[in-house]
C-alpha cells in the first residue's frame, strides 16, 4: 500500500489540526487527574478513530475484585458496572460494598475524560473517513504548516469532479500540495524534537 504526503498552510486547516492536538492535550491532562484521584496509573486507550480512558493499574487482590474487573495483560483493571460482594457476605456487608462502589463510580465519572475522536477533525478537514479507516492517516502541525501522511491519494480536480457527479470521493484538504517523503520526515523529526524540549522544559 502506497503512502502519500501533503502539507497545507491554509489558516482554517492549520487551526483544525491545532485544535485536535489541543483536545488531545486536554484529554491527557484530565487522564492524569483521573489517575491522581485513584492513586494509580491510568491507561490511555485507542481504537480505530478515538482516544478514551481505559482502566487503572491497581494490582491484584480479592478486595479489588469486588469493584474492579480482573487485570488485563498489562495489569490494568476497569471498574465494574455493579459491585460483586463476596459470597456469604452479610446484608450489612453487602450494603457497605454497594455504598463504596457508588463512591468509586461517582469518582470515576467526576474525573474521567470524555472520549475524543480524530475522525471529527478529519471530516472537518474534508477527508472521507471511510478511506481513512481502510488506509490510515496521520496529521501534525509545525510552524504554521499542517502536514499529512495518508494511505490514499487526494486530488482536488478529482474531488470536485466526483462531487459534481455525486460520486464517492477521497476528499480534499484546502490548500494541500503533495510533498516528498523526505520533507515530511524532516518536519516530523523537528516536531518530535520540539515535543521533547517542551516535555523537559
């Protein structure tokens, strides 16, 4: 499968890419708060098009099993929908367990970041997310220019012709020009270095 590289300095395009990474930064900050609220490392999870909060690294133990599902392969546990009191627990003990579970659920709901979807941004950029699901895509912004790596080609003339004919289109990003992989990679490495400097500031 071929890769195609593009860049655009159209203000609206650059703003959309920046907004997505602002959303991601806010998600990461809120995820950290979730971990702090429970005193455990949170799991940042991804699916095909979105980021969401997974479980917490809480360790093992029967007391945790009451409120949390068993750890996954990485040691993260997700909160059960309902508590599972130990067998043989008295009525009073079950009530205590349920009250504690309600507290945990409320704490999770208070601090858990909302799921964010990159496909909303791709749609606003003008890209067919069906193509994106099949072939993939990456975006970032550097010094006022938005860069894109797509697993499919976009072409403005084809996009306009297909749109006029009511035919499917891969989409089009305003102001996009195709660039060499070397230019994309140089910008990507510069972005990574910039991120490292910011992280250690």
